C-alpha cells in the first residue's frame, strides 16, 4: 500500500519552532514526529510528501524513522 494511503502529514507552525507529524490513519496514532526550525519545515514537509506519494508504507517508515 502506498504510504499516502496509510499516513497523514500534519504540519503545525509555531512562533519559535514548528511541528511535523506523520499520523497512522488506521490507528490515529503518531508514527513519526519532529520539532523543526521554521526555515527547515518547508523543505522537510516537501520531502515527506514526495516520499509519501512514491514509497510503500513500510519503506516510508524505514526511511524516515532513522531521522527521528
């Protein structure tokens, strides 16, 4: 199954830092989470969206889990 069918990307902007969450749609649980600086958030969110569209769900988690 494609990762974008299994996970939802949520980006929350804050005053001094932002939050990026990857949520498991079936379980409603956070699978991956990062606090990022505002200048990093856009680049990281774009990379996550690209991988969500291209990778299957297991490949996606394996790839991004190492950056958590």
